[in-house]
C-alpha cells in the first residue's frame, strides 16, 4: 500500500503531503500528543503541603531504567485529562485527580506536543505498573536528577516547583532550550522569510 503514496504539494497548500496516486487521499502526518502529570504526594509535616512527587523508573525503551513522570501517548477518543489519568494508572497504579494544566511543550524534532498536568493522588497508594520497574514518591531534594529520562521531565518538575504546586498559568518551552521550536532542516515556518 505504501507504494501507492507519493509526496506532492496540493494546490493552495504550502507542504508536501503523502498522497495516494489513485484516489487523491491525503495521509496527513501530524504530531503525537503526550499527556502526563506531576503528581503531588502529601508531605509528612503538618501544614507542609505536598512536598514529594511521584516518579516511575521506566521498564521499556527508550531510556529504560531512568526516572520519568507518569506520561504517554494520548489515545483516540480520550480527553487530555482522561489520558493523563489513564497513564498514571498504567504506569504507577495511581488514581489521580488533575488540577489544571501545568505546561505545554512543543518537541517539534520528535513530532510531539506534551501536555503536562498538576495532579494529586485521588486515593492513597501506588505501585509499579507493567511499564515501570519501580514507582516512588521523592521529596524534592531526593529526586535523582542525573537519572531523569527526558528534558521535559526536568522542565515539568521545575515548573511545578516554581509554582509551589499550586495553580498558575501554564508554561511553554524554556527560552534557553529551543530544541522544540526550531524547524527541521528544509522546513520553513509560516511567516519566516524564505
């Protein structure tokens, strides 16, 4: 079937698209949506509030053995909140309540948009799901920063900390890290001079 498709530009379009030679069907290639959460775990001290976050040690590639937030690809017919709750269950067997969008990251080089939520445990308990080797709640000073799987995990944890875990406006890619907003070689962003 792949032999029936060729890249060509449709009239009025500014991108080459995979198009069926026979019927003209366009197979749009769009970014994948990743959803996840920084899940606050209640602190030990009275009035201390949430001071620990839930992390999962990955049992799958990429970055097997490294720590990440409960996150993954959004499924068809899910809202982003439903996807974040499902991922927390699949990876950490945690029932969570989302409390608002923490961050939206554009990872153009990978074709991803990541929507990260602030969340809390909806009921006590968590354990490793099938995609995790282990799951732990880490106090901020105990987070294994050198063993974090992806840059966006660092970004989301820091955004959560800067907001002290409370609702604040969602953040975007950090200005010092443009990997997510630079176009791939040969691509021109709309509005850019050729």
